């Protein structure tokens, strides 16, 4: 039985968005490149790139799934992304900025098993995303495999930002003020009784501001859901600039990090 197209599309994006770049030590007695008569060899070699990232992330997702067999692909992805260690931008990072270069960061399989909170998505959420993108109902039925599809409201690409993804991103016009609200919902998979407080990491505080409401999420049971709104305000930004920041929900044990990117066109 084949994998439905919707899930295949999701998995493709899953590995592309998390697995951006990995350096991997490969055990193999490889011959050194050089003169044809040079018979020297090495025991280890280094491979880098998305091709090496995919098997690492695949293994990590399989590892998380063994602890949580009932989790959806979106839940597994959220756990991996929100527990990844953020990476610092290098001086040579000219063509890309922040998470556009290295995704959510360095994955940590052990922490991903216990993320505290997850950003989950249902099949209906993906269908509504396609509706907002302007796909016609026939195409959405073919992608989703659903016999009947209903779109809520007219197509509106600006609402795609509200798809319950572990990261947040918006595109704004250059040299124009903006005030954008993003909606998110998290599910408690940590401790039954817990309180999470938010903190915003904003290196570009002179260029924009980020407000989160409410600032505290209280849970009384597992699998309980809570929603919040992120408001990003700024303006007069130059074209082709990318601002990167993040927010972290913490209960003192879990730190649930979501990257936030503002792309200026």
C-alpha cells in the first residue's frame, strides 16, 4: 500500500526543512586522492550536505517515534525542531541568513523525546493551507486523497502564516510599516500540571518588536491545548533583508524554541 500524496509531500518538506547540513564521519579505508601510485589510505572521511542530513533526521524521527508511536508526523517534526540547539551565524554567511542557512539548529534526539510542548497539525489543517494558497478543490482532493473537501473562506495567502508550524515566518514590503499577527496552538506532552512562560530573543530590537499574548500558558493535564498570538511590528526596512529571532516557552525543565523570521521584499 503506497503512501498518500499528502503525506509524501509532507515528508519531503519534513526532511528538507530540518535536515539542512550535516558533517558526518564515515568509516571506510578510502584511498587518498593524488598520484596514481599513491597507495596511502584513511580510516575516516567527512561528508557534508543535505544528503547526509536526511539519514540523520530520518533516524532521529524513527527514534522519537519509538517512544511516541501515536504521534503524528507533525508532532515528531515539532519535537525535533523545538529542541534543536540554535547555531550562530558565521561571518561568511553572506548568501543566507540564520535559519535559512541551517534550519532550526543541531538536532538532539534525546531531548526530542521529551519536548514538553508540540505544535501539531491534522489533515484538515493541511487542506485549509492548500485552500488559502488558492488550490482548486479538485487538486486538493487529489493531493489529500479525501473524497470531499471544504474550504473555509476565500483563498487568502496571508493566512498561511497561521498554519500551526514549529517556526514562524512572514514577508513584508520594504520601507513600509507592518503589524502582523500570527496564531499558534501548542499541546502539552510534558508534565500534567505545568506553567510555561515565554521569552523572546530579539537581536534586532531597534528594527522591530515582538509581543506574545498570553505570556504564560497553564496546563492541568496532558494533551491539553493552549493558543497564543505573536504580534510583530516594525517598518522602514531595506529590501532583501532578513531579520531572525525566536521565542522560547519554558517551564523550568523544557525549553520549547520556535524560530521567527521576517523576510523583506
